[in-house]
C-alpha cells in the first residue's frame, strides 16, 4: 500500500493547475474530466519541434501526418484531414476555421519554448466552450511574458530539414513585460532525399509578440499577436485532373498552397475581493489563402480557389462564490466572420461574400454537497447563421476519497453544427477536355517535312 501511495503522490503534481475544465483554476487531480496536461518541460524533453509533435505525447489522442505540412488531430476514433469535433484553443481563444469547423495546424504553430502547458480534455466540452467540442478540447497555454526575459536563438538543419532558424527576446519596463519572436523554415518535406518524391516542401515565416501589463489592484492587460506567411506543397495537390491525364502533364506541375495570416488578441483580467474574478477579451484575424487542391488544374491552365477571411470575436466572463457552497461562472461570447471567396471552376461558396455570426451564453454552478463531493450543473445556449438555437447541458458529480482517489461521472449533450462550408459549398466537376485538345495544347506545331 505504501508503494501505491508513493505512485499516487508522484502522479499528483500540485503545480498541475488546469483552467479548461471549469474556466477557472483548479487541480487537475480533482477535475471532473478525462484531462491530460503536457507541461513545457515535458515538451522540451520530448524534442518536439511543433504543436502536433507535442500532442503525440497525449494518451488517447490521434495525431496523424497527411504530409509534411498537413496534420489531422482528434480523439475517440473520429479523425481525418478536416476533423471538426475537437475544439482547439490558444490561450483560451478558439482558433478553428469556420469554413470546415476544424483547425489548420500549420497556421497556428507557436514558438515551442514559449508553451507553458497544453491541456487536453477527452470528452464533450460544449457546456463551456460551445460548438466543435464534441470529442474534447485542446487548450494551448503560452508562458507569461514575465517568464520569458532574455533571449533564445535556435537553428536546425539536415538532409530534409534544409534549414530552420528562430529567435525570441523578452524584457521588462516597470510592470510592463514583453517578448518578440520570429521563425523562418525551409525544407523538402517527406518527399525530399530518400522520400517518395512527393511535392510537400515548405517555405514559411512567422513572427509574434506578447505583453503582460500589470496595472495594479488585480487588473492585468494581456495581448498576443502573430504574423504568418507560407508557401506549401501538399500531397493532395498531386491529384490528376478529370480525364486521368498524369499530373506531370500540367502547366504547373507543383502548385503551392499560399497563406497569409494576421491575428491579435487583447484581454483584460480583474481579480476582485472574495474570490471573484472576470475578464473581457477581444480578438481579430485576417487570412488570405490560395488553395490549389480545391481547384481545377489541367494542361490548359490553373484556377486556384482563393479565400479571404476576416474574423472578430468578443467574450466576457465572471466567476464568483455565493451562499458559501456555490461557485457560479457565467459569460457571453460573439464571433463574426466575413468570408469572401474567389470561386474556382470546381469549388465555390454560395453566396460568395457572406458573414457568419455565432453568439452564445453559458452558465455553470458548482455546489459543494458534502465532504469531498461536488455537483456541477451548467448549460450553454448558442446560435449561429448556419443553425437554430443549440443547447449544451451538462451534469457532473465528483467524489474525492482522501488525497489519492477521485471518482467522477457526467451526463452531457453536445451539438456539432455544420460549418459554413458544409452549408454553402458548391462543387461542380467540369467535363474533361478531349485528349486531342490536351495534347495539342502541349505540343508545338512544326510543319517541316523530313
């Protein structure tokens, strides 16, 4: 029994404080969820060079690489390239793409040494986080600027990793802590030296900032932002066009996926007396993507699918204790996304220029029943342009037995509404041009007789 107690103490790390389960700090040991916390120290020891590399540490999480630049991450056996049932948060902010409801991982690849921890909840989380949290929640939490003073420079190289360099520097001015970082990478991908010769090379640049400004009296202002630009190849772009003519016959034998992304988030946090706390958060994105594998590509020419996305979101939350045994957490959120699409021959959205709105409100009450027992009741109401009102209720009961055992159970209902692309996408398969026309387009005319 002593051995079992020692093992329990080993796994029960007091510093493992999580915020994703109930939206306020609590011990991961007693949280009513199947949660795994990957710390920054564990990520560093694993040698992970990206977010998806770090997520491979998490038990029960399926992390797959389609090619060098495309990843699929989900849980509970429901994974594919466009997985949309695992909600991903960056410092508590949803970063899913509203076109298909999932996350494009290469667009949000953070500076790995600045990751404080990754909290992964396996199981429904819609009561607090809303749509797309049917299978669980992944919350990537970065370090405070106060913890990243000084500089770091790293470089990698190899036969396929042709080059990657990244730098970060942080400092302090009074109660204002800040950091800046940047990265540039280039490599031949899985199809490089000794590979399968697929065209999944990468050229990408990223830069970001974070500052934390302590204004006193429990008020802190935080802000993060990123700039990202990439030119990527993908195994999906190597599909032949209708008619079965090999891809080597194309005008552009290696079309590239081009992305530009600007993003910024601002958050004001306030701690009140009596254990009450709250925050107000706003964020915005601008993204422009040119996606060749959603286009018609033939020897006669290329027609990329171009998407411009502008997003704005706001959130407010308040948590407080009442009647001694209760802790109430409630909040409001709103997200507006403007979508402008330059249709290709095969793929488009109807309408081409539209706005997707998502508005929600949630409330959750945690009640201490008796010694070691806690009942959690909550629900979220959410409405979007694609669906009517959705309800995400949840009931959780937790019982702690001493310091080494926690028993919990839950009943919940989650809704995974269709994404904008699923409702408005239009796919047309153009007829293949006659082979005589294709070959004529790629053969120079020469009337010289021999």
